[in-house]
């Protein structure tokens, strides 16, 4: 009798270990998705269709299949199997979306203490890892509709922000606004019933959240990186430019009597070429000295890359130019692309 009583417990331990093994395999597969994420942008239109399909599946699942509200004590094995299969499919959507997005935002972010637009990439990575942990995702995330909805809302916002410039050809600020406008209503419909969302109180709350998110991205666009636009290289140089110069020769320390020909160059990359002009903002000790739209050069162009260069006008030089300078690259809509710092020292 004792041996028979131990069998279920032993079986559960084996099943639990198998689930953790599956989670490890899913994590390894997710790393592979991260390595080839940028190549997947060539199929942006298909990714957009997958996003819509995953939202519809999650909408149906949270109401009729998964979660404690849809579980019965005398549940038939077929219904239980349907719930497990649905959870598995939903997990795949979560995993692929988060692992797909993480490297795109990591490469687009400016990893500096002077910038905060890198915050999204670590959060996406944490969500990606959690979505591979079957026992955590099944028994904690999917059991709490609000948490599953928030995670999906984050993925939807981040994915729309990436896909809109690629699919619709709009600039990055427009894509950011579309993502901010679509996300609150989508999360609300996943979290609450349609009747609750469309009620006077629900509609007011949903509109208020939409307005707040729109205001946030409109007034603080530099907090979100313009993914998938990335700046793999930037440089500041001085002196006479060469005949075939693309990016200037990089200098990190420049003497104050050698600032003639001071210029900043940005090499930016985006599938299908960058969607909008850039802006260079020159600062000294954090104070803006000069802001200009740089000139696009016809060099180092492979269809996805462009080089933008701006000279610093001599009449804008301060009387004492010594200190820490920076050339900050923004999209025309105000999203930070990257920063190049350098020091000007005494002659």
C-alpha cells in the first residue's frame, strides 16, 4: 500500500523535471531567435498578422479556456487537455515575441547613464525568460488574467512600435503614437469583459489611460528607442576632411586650439533604409550649443545603412571650449538614437 501511495508523488516529480527540461530547451531556442531577430524583420507584414492572431487567441483563451474562472472540479480530461494545449500555444507566442523584440531594442537603445531609453530591453528580456518557465507561466501568469494581459500589452506596444515604420513606412514617432493608442484598449479587452470596457465608467477609464500614454510618448519620446533603427557607429573628428571621408576619424580628446573642422558623423542602420532625417544636438557640459539637421552622405550605403554628418560652425564656439562635449543623434521626432562624447582640453 505504501508503494502505491508513493507512485503519484514520484510521477509528479518526474513530470515536473520534464517541464523544467522543456523550459531549458525553450530558453535555448529563444536565444536562437534573438540571434536572428533582425533577419526576421524582412517578414514584418507576416509578423503583424501573427500579432493579430495571438491577440485573438489570447482573447478567447482568457474568457473560455484558461484561468480559475474556467476550471471545474469535475472537469473532463478533454477540456483539461485543451487548456494545456492552449497554454502551450500562447506561451509560444509570448516567447517568440519577447525574444524577437529584446535584441532589437537592445541594439537601438543608448546604453549610458545619461540616457534612460535602455530600460525597455531588460524588461523584455525578463518577460522572455519568464515565458519559457512552463511551471511559472502556467500556474502563476495564466492564472492571473491581469498579469497575462499586461505582459501581452507590453509585447504589443513594443512590436507595433517596431513594425509600423516597416509595414506602413511611417516615421518612428508616428509608429510610437499608433502603438500607444492601440495598447490600452487591447489590454482592457483582455482583462475585462467587453460589456465592462464599453460601459460609461470603463470607457472613461480606457480613454483616460489611452490619453495618458499618448501624452507620455508625445512629450517624452526620447524615453523609447526608435527600434529597429540602430546606430552601430558614430565619430567626432577635426581638421581637414579627406577627399573620400565618410565618417570622420574618431577623436576622444581634442586640444582647444585644434577645433577647426570639428564635425560629427552617425552611421545608422534600419531595414529598408532609415525612415526619416536625423538631428544632431551639440552640447557642452549638458548645455545645448548647436542643433542642426546633418547632411546625408552617399557612402557606406548598402540599402539599409546611411551616414549623416554635421560640421560645428566656428562662430558657435564658446570662449572657453574646454570640458566634456557630446554630439547627440535624434530622430526628427525626438527619439534618441545615440550619443558620442569627447573632451576638449587646454592647448
